């Protein structure tokens, strides 16, 4: 695809590289053509005007001499001399003619007799005077001697100057209708002045006769040339008239290159003075003299106009092409930018769509996993509730197990006052029968006291056997120990166990659940009593100390201690060394768990002096503002 694109780009560039110069050339050529047409048209107009004016000038210039011979022919001096030329001095007439020549501004004035001999002339005093010359061959003589007006142009035989000749017959007797002219008066006009005036124009002007001989020309070298090569016949007849003497009448070398308009041509010269240029040639007849007047306008202004137009068109084309190129480049850049932006937009849209899909999928996954988590949390909560319930039930079971162990002592505790109450009651009845009210009353008082004692024991059991409220409260450590110890009151006394208290005077407080802490202490004391069963002097040491914001409660005995290999097992559930039916192996594991729940821990060591020591560690609590009623009251009761 990219290769195709590159190829096509390459082709485009090649096409432009060819098209732009071609367009430039075409544009320049077309502009040059238009300019040429316009310049040629202008040139033709100018040429026409100049030609018309020049022809009119020439016509006017010559015609103003037309009347001179007639006027002179009637002059009395001329006629008188002509009547008897041989007997008269020609000098007065010569002087007259010379004065006339000077006044009229002509070249020569001379008088021919009937035989065409020059008998008087204005140039009588010049070396090449006409006097004595015979001009019978000139048409101006033949025309005039037959009674007409004569006109002639050609080279003078003497002077070899180009001149125009006007002639008129001279009648000595003009009254007789049959009379013939007695002489001819001739006025010769030079044409150089006219040609000089042409030299000022920026064009070449020339006049051709009926034989296409260039008789007059603004450029001297053109004069006396044949416009076109002469045929032999033409040369023969010209030689016969001696109009142009012995001039070679070489061809001018003019070539018509192309016609322009109806009566003009583009011409050039193969040779001669004008061979370096190209001209617009226009021709106009001067019928009065049987001539053709030509004008040659150099094509230089046309060529200049062509160049200027071509260069201007080229410049304009360059500017337009440059502007077009810049515009095209900008358009291309804008298109590329737009295409890039479109691609970016599409990419962004695609990425956004993908992102949306991905986010939607992720959200779905998250919602699903959230739901799963919620389900799992709910499940765990239920499991935890079940576990707690099971735990509570286990704790209760362990409690009841301890109670079972206490049952014998309690039985004894209750039976003793019961028997005493019975005895006091029987004694009381007897004293009532004997009307010994005071004695009966004393017995009843004993009964009341004993029932109070029994109520106390019952309250202790009820307290221990109750389920935890799981309420966090501030507990007096010493009161809690005293209260647990009180459950073993009769057993301690009966077994003769020495109890040692080691704790500070001030009350130490911890945060926790009273029932549970009490249960832990009961478990530890119960285990210690069992371990010291066989001893002769058992001793139970209960100590409390405070260190690093923690309260440490120790229950130590002087029993056998715990074998080293059991130390790591005794906190495991159902680990027991006791005989079946004596222990469940749950006491320590439950106690350890309770301590963890209360934010503390339970540890065991064997004392160096023998016996095991269990230590409870709990965070210290500040003294409560209002003392907890239950713990305070109960601790007071048992103090
Ligand atoms: P049980 O008392 O039902 O056996 P416990 O979890 O309370 O269950 O005790 C586990 C075991 O730890 C006991 O069987 C006993 O071997 C040992 N033990 C606990 N306290 C002591 C102690 N003070 N001295 C020696 N051994 C003890």
C-alpha cells in the first residue's frame, strides 16, 4: 500500500515537474502572442498614419512647384529671348532664371528651344551647366512640346542628381489654335530635403516607381535599388529612357515573410543595410505621380513588447504557481492534520470503548467478588457466632466440671449448717414447749445466721455458674482473686492448705469480663489444689504485681510441677494427665483463650523450688471514677 502510494506520489511529482514548466512556456508564449498581436496592430496603425502623412507631405511638396513652369512660360523675358535666341544675349534670361530658382527654392530652371537644346539655364555659371545640352529624349520635353504639361523624375544627366522635373510649353503666339509651342521651360526640383525630413522618423520610408525602382528613400543605401529583381525587358526599357542613367539598380534583397492584414507584410532583407532587422511593411499609392510609397517599421517594439509580456506573464505565472504551490501545500498539510486528528479521534474512541467495556467487565467482576465477599463475611459471621456459642457452651461445661469437683466440699458446706439448723430447730421447739422463749429465740437466731451462711454459699455457686454477659468493665484484681478463692474455702481448710497472698496495698484495676477472669482463676486454683493433693504441707501462693503498665497475677503451688515434655501441650484442648472422669483437659485451653480475648496472655513455668506457676498478664487500667458496684460489693462481702 505504502509502496503504491510512494509510486503514485512520485508520479504526481514527475507530472508536476513536467506540467509546471510546460504551463510556464505556454503561458509565456500565449502572452507573447497576444502582446505581438497588440503591438503589431499598434505598429500598423502608427505606420499607416506616418505613411499617410509622409505621402501627403511629398505630394504637397512636389505639387507646389507644379505651376512654376506655366508661370515662367508666360514671362515676357522668356518669350522674348525664345523669339530670337541667337541675336540676344542670354545672360539677362539666365540671371532671371537663376533669381527665380533662388526665390522658388528649386534646383534648376532652364529653357529649351523647339529642338530640345538648352538655350538658357539658371546654372549657366556652373561647370556642369545644362546650356547646350539636348533633352529631346526626356519625356518632359516631348510632353511639353506637344502642348501638354510635362512631369518627369530621374537622374540628371549632368548632375547625376535625382530630381523631379516639371515642364510647360512656351508659346510665342498663343492666339492661333494651330500654333505649336516654340520652346519648353523646365523646373527641376531636388528631393533631398524631403528625404532629410524622413530621417527623423523611426521608420524607413521609400518611394518606388512603376518599375519598383526605389527612387527616394530615407536610408541612402536603399536609393536606386530595385525593390524586386528586374526582368531583362524592364532593364532594356529603363536603359532606353536613360531615366536612371547607368545605375546598376541592384535588388534590395527584401523578402516578404508573411502577410499582415490586407495590405501589409512582415519583411526582412537578405542583404543590404537593413539586413539585420525585421520590419512591418505598408504601401500606399501616390497616384498623382504614379508612385508607391512604402514604410518599414522596425519590429523592435513588437519584439520588446513580446519579451515584456512573456516575462510579465512568466512572473505572474511564477507568483500564481508559487501561491498555488503554497496553497496546495497548506491544503495538503491541513488534510494530513485532519486525517491525523481523525485517526487520533478514532483511536481515542476505540480505546474509550475498550476501556468502557473493560471497566464494565471489571465492575461486574468486582460486584460479583463483592457479593462473594459479603456472602463469605456473612458465612464467617455465622461461623463465628456458632464458634462463640460452642465456646460458651464449652466454658460452661468446663465450669460445671469444676463445680462437679467442688460438689463434695459444697455438699459438706451445706450439710453442716443444715444439720445445725435442724438441731437448733428441734431445740427451739422444745424451748417453746417449755415456754423458754428466750432460749427458743436464741436458737432461732442461730438458725437465721446459718441460713444466711447457706445463702452465701448458694450465691457463690450461682455467681460462678452464671454465663458471661461478655461485658467489659473495670475489675479490681484483688477482689476477683478473693472471690475465686472463696469457692475453695472449705477445701482449703479441710486439706490444710496454706494460702500465701502477695500483693500491694492499693487496688489494681484491669479492663475485662469479671466472670471470665474469675473462671480462669478458679481453673488455675483448682488445678493447683489437685496437684498438691498428696502433699503433706501444701502451699498455694497467690501474687499480684505491676510492671510496664501490665498487671501480672500468679497462681503457684509446691506440687510436682509439669514435666518438661508436657509444657508445650498443656494448653491444647483435651490434654490431660488425669484419670478418665477426673478431667476433661479443657480448663487450660479455655483459660488461655479467655485471656487472649481479654487482651492478655496465660503462661506457665516450673518454679526452681518445685511446683508449677501460672501467670496471667493483663493491661493495667486506670482507677475508675465510679467503682463497679458488683465487684466492689461482692469483694466487700467476702473481705
Ligand atoms: P484437667 O485438669 O481436666 O486435666 P487442665 O487443662 O486443667 O485439664 O489441665 C491439663 C493438665 O495440666 C492436667 O491434666 C495436668 O497434668 C496439668 N496441670 C495443670 N495444672 C497443674 C499444676 N498446678 N501442677 C501440675 N500439673 C498441672
